[in-house]
């Protein structure tokens, strides 16, 4: 096997609640063209073009999104769309993809990417992944940390440790989302990176990590691995998946393993975590407004206006989000963009309004 081969794995199981009403249960964030004219999912696969052949890329998603994924990514082999029987967080999803890569090439390098992030400097991203792959070949599980540009409270952080002979740095700690004061301290210290959820590792090394730190998952994964490529694969997956613990890869492996390395990345990364982040990835007018569709912004600053089929006019406003999705309209201050989740929670609790989910 080619030791240099990289296999791309795209995690596309997210629900995207922070972009309601554009995102819905059947069309979450990764299926929206938020940063460019292409969907976030299409952009993610395109980002892997010089790193991995399409035939060596996998997408992990839920059953509800299997058809949309296959339709959007028509060049991806259909068998490379791996469908989770039910959502179980990132550790089982990564385990499933790793099992499929290991069936082809145990020495293969796996590059795990979330499907709903934006990268403006693709060559810089490619260099970062290639460097991470070099470190991963020496037995490390590598995560790419993003150099912070502001005291962000919406991201988890990675505290970097001492340099490693293989390249990169040790991970001193994974840190939960901080308050503003703590985030400011992180920024000033220079010792912290944003946790982007991007991992690069050798397939067999991650399988060993699952065995060492997530025994229950590893046992279920063994059943799945043995059935990959056989007629009974679907039935075994469904049965074994029920035994999988619902746990994140950070908590299940990264915070426990000793062979974790972090590489700092600076390639125009954005989580595009809410409507408030659209000015980071979209063109703005002279007053800092982002306007899509038939939107009209007058005497306003810092607004995000997403119009549907009707004219949407915003007058005399500052830092406001206004979104028309046709059957639903959202208006809120930009600073409250994370609170869109509260709307989704309210819709879930009201049977009469649940059709808007």
C-alpha cells in the first residue's frame, strides 16, 4: 500500500439548528450555500481535491440525508456514503469511517473534516493537512488548532504544550467554551488555539486508541469491521450500532490518549456558526451589511439580510439579522444569533408549529 495515501472523511451528521429558518431537519447547515454559491458540503469535498482522490473520500451522515448527499456529491462512489443507523456523536461516526478505511489500507492516513466549515486559503489548508499527515505517520493522532483572531466564546480551545520531535506540539489540555474574560486571557497568552474538530491519523492508530480508551465502542466496531464489504454488512451495522456509546471523539479519545499532537493552522478558517458569522465569509457593503437576494438596506450598519422571493427592506437598523425563508421569517440582534436554537426548541415543544422544523 502507498504509505502516503490520504483518505478524506467528511462528517455530515449535524442538524444545523443555528441557521433556522434556512436550515431545517431535512436540510441542515451543510446543505446551505452560506459562504459561496456551493453548499458547505460541496466546498468541503472540493477542499480535499489535491489531498485525496474522490474514490478515497467518505461521507458519514444520517439516513435522512443519504439521498441529498448522494445527489450533491454525484462523483463520490455511492458505497462511500456511510449511513449511521442513528446519531451517536462524533466518536462512533469517526469509528465507522476508520473501519472502512482500515478495510482498504490499515496504514492509510485519515483526515476527518466537519462538513460545515469555511476555508478561504485552500492552499494553506492543504499544507497544514500534509504536515499533519507527516506527523500522523509517526504514530500520532493530530488535531489542527486554529490561531485565534479574537476572544471567541463560542468555540472550545486547545492549550498547546511542549514541541514534539515529530513536529507540532503536545496537547496540554482541551478546554470548554470560555466566558469573555477567560477568552481574552487565552488570546493574550498565545498558548491557546481554537478547536476546529479536524483530526488526522493513521487508521490503525485510531483503532488502537479506541481499543485502549473506548472498549465498548471497540468491541462493537470489531463486528462492523469484520462485515465490511459483505452482504451482511448492513444488518451487522444496525445491530452493533446499538452497542455504541454516544460520545464525542474529544472526550472519548483525544482527552485520554498520550499520542495526541496539535498543529497550529492559519488558513482563513471559519466555523460559520451562526448568521452573525456571515460577514466573515461574505462580501460586505461600505456599511458592513451583508445582503442576499432582493434585500434593500437603508441607513443601516452591520446587518445581515437574507431575502427570499419577496423584497426584504431594512431601514435605520444596526447589527440586526433579518431572514425570509418563504414560510418563516426570523428577526433578531446579531449578538443574539446563537439564540436561534431557542426558536427550534420552542418549535419542538409546540405540535402546531412543529411543521416549521
